[in-house]
C-alpha cells in the first residue's frame, strides 16, 4: 500500500487560514451574511460538534445548537460559532426541554435536517400507550416534539450500540413507532457502523467505535402507513463491514499522532517511571517466552498472582466461582506448569513485581505476533494491562482509559483523540483541563462514520428530499476535512 503523508501542522495551518479568511472577508463586507445555504440544520445534544463538522462540510448552515454541559458548549462555541460572522451564528440553547414544553410553543426554528446524539433513557412499559405518549418524560420526547412541529426532511440520530440490544428492545420499539407516527420512513433494524471500517479517503479513522444510527426521511404519516400496510421493509443502507475493499488492518496509529516536538507539556502524556517499570517487567516476560518457545503469549488474561501448579488448585473452591473465572484460573495454572522454570526465574529477576498494584500484575496479550510490549498499543485497565497491535484503537470513552502508544511511551493527547473522532486539524480545546477534553471526545460523534451513513441515506432517498439538500450532500467531497496526517490517495 502506498500512503501519501500530509504534515499535520501544514494542513492545520491551511484550515486555520481558510477560516480566518472567511471571517475577515465577512467583516470587510460589513458583516453581511454568507450566501443562502443549501440547507439548514439543528444540532441537538451537540457535544463538541461531530455532527456540525460533517453537516458544515455538506454545505449546511447550523441555525440552532443545544447542549446542556457548560464545558462542552464552550468547546463547541469556540470551534464552530465564534469563527462565523455574527449574522450566520446559530442560536445556542442550554436546555432543550425549555424549548419544547409539553404545553406551549416549540421555539426551535425551522430546518431541513435534525441531528441529535441523544441520551437513552428508560421508557415506561406500563399500559398500551402509543409512542409519543410513552416517550413523554424522556429526552427523546423533546426530539419528537420538534419533529412533530417542524417536520425536517431528514432526521439523523446517534446512540450507543446497546440501544438496539435485547435489554432495550422496548425503548427501541417506542423510538421507531414514534418516528413513524410523525411521518418518517425509517427502518426498524439498526444501522450499526464504526469509523475503522471506512478507508481514510472516505473519512474513516482508526477507532473501533460501534454506534447505532437511526435515519429517517419525512414522507408523511399517511404514506408511512401505506408502505407498512403494503409490507415494504426498509433495510439498513449501511452494514457493519469494511467499505470499498478497505481492510482495517491497514490502519496505523502513527497517522493520527502529532510530532512530539510540537506537543505542549509532552511530559504530561509521557509514562511515569513507575508505569514504565510495569511495562518493562512484563515486556521481559514477553521476550523470554518468545525466545524459549518461539510462540506468542496465550490470548487469555495472565494473572500472575494465580500462577500455581494445577495440582494445588482447590476443586471445591473452584466450583463456587463463576465459570469464566474458574476457566481463567485453570488456564493460568496450566500456563505456569508449562513454563515453571521460565516464570520462576523471571520472578527472581523482578523482585519489584511484588510491589506492583494488583491490576498491574495482570496482562491481556492481544497483540498477535509482536515481539515486545513496547511495540503495542496499551491500556491500563482495571482488569490489567491490555496490549493490542498499533493499528486501530479501542473506542474512546468518557472515562479515563486513554490509549498508550508503546513506541512513543506516551498516551494520546486530547488533540490526537479529537483526530480519532474525525475532527479537523485546527480543532482546539483551548486551555480547559485535559480531563474535561478527554470526556468530551469520549462522548462525541465520529464525524466520518456519521457522514458516511448520512450521505448514503440521502443518496438512497433523493427522490423524497429537497433538491438543494441532495445536490449539496452528493456534491460534497467523499471525505469531510480529514484530521489524519495520512490519506490513501494512492492505494495499492
């Protein structure tokens, strides 16, 4: 494979310059509004602007933003609102419930696209209530109120994978029924997609982040009822599989990393001496095992505190344990029996190991045939040190389990985490604490994945959508402004 590498700082400066020029041009024109946009949209539960990034890319103009979290709202405003000339700035709402009262006017303005990464709340299972009534008291009900009043052409919702799982089947049914009652053609099967399944030139990023997308086109309640009565089934348009022949194993973590020399406070992300000692001790075991056996470590979790001969295991105590834990203990005992001399010598050579925290005396080797722990992508988890190949990364989460890139002996920075979500190179968290930045990124929307499912939906539903919206979306470049230093401009 041939990869074209674009220097991140150069690309970022180009984007910053373009935004600055747009803003300066607007000021020189007497702060006049930009030409009429191809479509307008509202961004609900907006976070830090994942939906904004891809809908702006499509030529839309945001007319309304709602985000209750103050810190996330400030990040959104600084990146997406402040650079705009004043006439083009969206209205900013801090609590969507105040704009969608049960009795009273919905104050959200008219728009063609509604995008929302809405929270999932439990719905009542009592009685035989219909969708809109049953959703009352949840934040999805507030979305439904807007749809009922404004009837945007497209609705795009995003949620965690479990929203379509068996534990939330009732909530899922209420959501789909409510959308249909409001006139939206929507599949009752979830669209599940992850950005690592997209090639970089289509907006993909090396992050395994399965999310459920719900997409609907407004065709009116009568037509929805007719299609349902006719037995027309709406299938998901995007499947959870690689796109355009892409192989996710071709990802490389380096593509999203900044040059260390350009990172302020690099020491804040570099592993501490204590953390390096944890890795070095386990790395010695990885290498000894490979030298002695010619094989990689086993894939089950290695629990050093339970390395005892299998004959010493207490069968009665084992029977009291959950089957998964019993299985791991037996496997660890057999691992010790098979490599007793190697392990005992390793323990002798690393007396410091005994003082490691309990969670650092466990290793989950999922790094295939790599020869060193320092060659892997690691996470320090409550379940132990997890090691994977440095290709695509685990999902960013709102809690702190920031991935560690072994070759550089440091964690990903918030700016690099934002790249994993597909946000532009010039995206900034300004001076807010890293903890808040990681949380905001972990709660965000993956730009490339959202763009792919949205564009696919628009193309398939173009006969029932406004021409200006269709032309804008299908005429936009295949990839939103990339946050990657690498693109597959010349794949082979």
